[in-house]
């Protein structure tokens, strides 16, 4: 089966060749040379302008990044100070609670010893009574 676009493709190809030849002829004339120079100048101008714009935006971006970094440093320093303060505060509270617990424990031990000594004295008294009745 033949390709129906084959004829159209050849025509398009020939038109492209003709357009390229016409453009080449035009660009080789004096007017074409002036147009190429003007195009080259405009391209250079636009390139320079784009470079300046990119450089300006880059500097603005760098400045904003530096500001953000500085703000981040301040935030981290403030947070660090807050954490240190809280750790010290909780450490003090923990030491106080530990001292209270230790005191309460020592008080309990002392009461326990006193109670044991009382019970020992009672047992000793009972034993003395039993021994004196047996003798």
C-alpha cells in the first residue's frame, strides 16, 4: 500500500529547500548583512541584560539566605539558652526532691530503729520476768 503523504512530504521538502535558499540569498546581501549585525547586537544586549539581572537576583538571594541563616543562629542560640535554663531548673528541683526523699527515708529508718529498740526492751523485760519466775 502506498503512503498518501509521500507526495506532500516531497513538496514540503522542496518548499523548505527553496525557503532556505531564499534566506541564504537575502542574508548575503548588504541589507541582510546589516540585519545580521543588528541581530547580533540585540542578542549581545539581551545577553548582557539577562546576565545583569541574574547577577542582581543572585546577590539578593544570597543576602536573603545570609539573613535567614543569621536568624536561624539566633533562634538556635535562644533555644539552647532556654534548654540550659530548664535543665538547671529541673536539676535543682530534682536535687531538692532527692534531699526530701533522703530525709524522709532517714526519718523512717530512725523511727523504725526506735520502734525496734522499744520492742526489744519489751521482749527483754518479758524474758527477765519469765526467767525470774523460773528461778
